[in-house]
């Protein structure tokens, strides 16, 4: 992290004199360091006041806290290259602060800069939603520290001190459009988009389409079991240090993981594609054993995607030049969003028989244009083709950099021991309970009521551009107001959205979906998505503000993982509660029905029985009975969740969050010696 300055800055003469006495880097390396430091050099009064006063023989007053240049050779590092880079970094920091002082003579606002707004110190953007919270990028792409990037530059195969200096205007590429980027950056950007897109394909199925397809066959509790398949993406922090530290030198640091992982993913998707029908039939088993087998296969597939995401995030740092590193985040957003959109919205519509019969067929069929098995098989082979091309056509730059696995885990443990971190972890784990029933069950309940699959896909399609555009305002609000205030407003908004969603389900028209009701569903979805986006962007801004820059990657990844886990783990229990609270009885037909009647596809129902489970409901209807729901567990579960959300918000979450926001930045730092 660049040294912090007070209200006064060095003059041009002092910087020039200092620069003439020091060895300099070739300008292509200086540009990289400057572009890296520039993203971390925002100064605020709050930050200056929070930093402890420097001590030691070279300390300066708070007003003139300049980089210290040690003239005694014995006090310098043993490595001459490290010494040169360290001095050059200090020169760059000084010159950057001078330029900022000239451009902004007015006092610096103590308001934190939001990462969502795309300003300095940014770590997130505003195009987020519930099902995509797992998109959170590895923070090291967004907030590299000077020390880590110095070591990274020295370890690169292309690092040299012998190249001719370049024109300083070349550093302006950080704001260049895509077509103004160097050719190599454009090609690597497209490669990253492709790799992230492939990740989005199975993630869109596991988190979007498959639960809706399973609803025809499984109960809410069984779908809750399937929701466990998405857990690896929320827990990838646990094995990410291993992915960063272990690789084969001949393949490369990132390709050592990406190639075998994509190969396994492709083979797994081909295997699932050929057996998915039988697996879904087996998943209907009344003892629940079938759904567990089905879930473990998807758990394995999502685990592979999460591991690939770790490797691709790390590779993006070296694929894109440092001055254009923001395009790595753009590649992730574009790729994952496109893959998820294709596998959720587009596939769900084309998989619907009604949609296909209405728009693409003259003769009605029983299946949609795309089947789940065919879709998985196609993308499984696509995975293998891309993996083969990546192995042959793309060479990874060699590196000598090695991360210590034990050191990263020690850093994580040190962060977890901070009392403030323990508090924010509790807030994250309980903070999303209030709207879990709405997020996990409302759309499934609409399908139960008779809302068609293609109408649901159309609703998501209409909601998507609103989600993107409204994210802009979420970023602005997180900049204009303290992020925790914005987060609290959005929290209340999501509780209101949960109540509105239940009301829309309760007024479902008996005569079927009409235009007014369809518009009501769209409005409810937009309001819920907007509240969720504001909440996510605001908490991301707070995470970026409090993260210790010396271990920014570990710090931010830990906070993002806990936040994601808070939205993932309750789904299993919420869906189980819906079945537990539901009371449904299959009533035999009122009028006598002949056992051999052609309308019966199962044995005639002669006695009442519970039809809460989806398989029992189908047996009841096929046997001529009527499944009468006397108590709907969705309504009870949603009300209970909202009440818990209200009580926890006003009694603990809001007061605790406000206290955390009022803490100085030093309260979030590890004590000296606590972090190895």
C-alpha cells in the first residue's frame, strides 16, 4: 500500500532532486508499478487519522509523511533489484500524490469511495443478484498491493532491466476502449471471457434451471437436498491456497489446474447427459436416496467449476497487462453472466414443450426444443474441444513465484481472531434468513400454482436489463452515503419484497395467468432484484473499505465467502420447513369411478393419504383423487422468516453493523506480528 500523506505535499524540486540520486527502472516496469499503485493511492482524512503515527529514527510528522529513503547501504535490502524497485515505488507514490494535490486543492472528503461506482479503490460493480452472488471475483485481481505486485513483476519471465524506456503517455491505456488495447490484451481478454463463460454453463443449470425442472418430480424438501450442490462455490476459499501454490512447471502455474479440471468437467457433463433422464426418475424415490445420488453428481461438477474459477482468476493477473487489469473483472462479468443467462433463461424457455409448440412447431410435441441431456452432452464436448485448443495453442508465461500455503492459512486464522470480524461473520450468517423463503421458494410456488415455465423464463429475461441498469444507482448511493446505511435500507427493502412476493402468490388467478397478473409478477421481481443488488453492492463497498491492504486478497476473499455462505446454507433448511409445515390430503373421487377408466393412469384412489411429497401428489391425481392443501407451508415459512428478519435486524444486526461502521480502520488491522 502506498505511504499515506498528510495535508502538505513535496515540491517538484524535491521530487526531481531525489529522483536524480536514485537508480531508475525501465519505464515499461515503472508504468506497471504506477498503474498498480494508482488504484490504491486514494487518500481520505478518515484514513490518515486512523493510521498510527510512525515511529523510529526516520519517522515524519503527520503533515509531511513522505516516503523514507534510507541512504545507509546496510539498511537497504540485500537484493539490488528489490532496492531499485522499492525506491522507484516511493518516487512514483510521491509524484502521484503531487499530481493529485494539484488537481484537487480542496480538502479530501472523508466519505469512503464505493467500489461499485467504478472509482478508485473499486472492487465490485453493480450488476449482481441473488443467484449470481457466487460471481465474486478473487479480490487480488482488483486490489493488488504494491509489495505483492513488485514480487510478481520480478518473478515474471519477461521481467528485465535492460529494455529501452517507453513514452509515459503509454500508461494512459488504463482508460482505453477494448479496440484501443494492445492486440495481446484483446486476445487474452477474449480467452478469459470464454473460460468464464464455460464456468457459467453448469452453474446456470445447477443454480437455475435444474431446480425448476425437478419441481415437477420432487418435493420442496428434496429440492432442498439438491441445493447442497451449490455449496462448493461458497467454500472455495478453503482450498484456494492449494490451487495457488501447487503446479507442474512444464504445464504452467494455471494450466496445471485448468486443463485437467476442464477435462474432468467435460467428461462429467457427457456422462450426466447420457444418464440424466434415468437419474431424475430415480430421484423420485420415496425414501429420498435417489435425490442424494443426483445431488452428489452436481456437487462434484460445481466443485470442479469453483476450482477452475480460482485458477482462472489467478491467471487473469498475468494474461492482462497491469495498466489494463480492470478488463479482467469485465471478462468475468461478461463471461459468467452470459453462461448463466444461456443455461437459465434461454434453456428454460427452449426446454418448455409449451414454448416450443407455440412458437416453433406446427404439430405439438411432448418435449421442448432442447433437452437437459442433449444440452449437457453438447457442452461437455465443447469443454473437451476448448481444453484441447488451450493445451496446444496457448502458452503460459513461466514464473518463479511461489505462495506459501501455510502462510495464507495463518493469515486467515489471524483475521478470524479479530472480534470485529467475528461480529460481521455473525451478521452475514444470520442476515439473509429474513428473505430466504422468498429467494428459494417463491418461484417454485408460482410453478405449483400454474405459472408456466416459459412465462417464468420471460420474467427473468425482462428483469435482467433492469438488474444491470439499476445497479448503477446502487453504486451511486454507496458513494453518496455510508455503505452500512445503504445496506440497512436495502435490508428493509428485501423484507418488504418478501411480503409482496407472498401477496402475489396468494392472489394467483383461478382462471390462469392474465396480463395484469403477469405485470404484477414482473414488478415484484424487479423490486426484489433491485433491493438485493443495492444490498450486495453496499456490503461489497464496506468490505473494500475495511480490508487490510497488506493482505487484501485473503481479507476480501474471506469476507466474500462468508457473505455468500450466508445466502447458501439456509436454503436447505428453508425448503425442508416448507414440507414440514404443509398439510395436504389426497381425497378419493367423490363420484364412483370405474377402475378401468382410461383417464386413470394409476390404481384408483379409495382411501385418503398425505400428498405433501410430489411423488404422492402425482399418484393421487393419476388415481383420480384430489390433493387438497389445507395448510400451505410456504406461507408459514415466509412469515416466520420475515419475523425473524425483523427481530434480528432491529435487535442485533442494525446496531452491530452501525458500530462496525463507526470503528476506525486500525480496528480492522492485524496487530504487528499477528500476521506471518
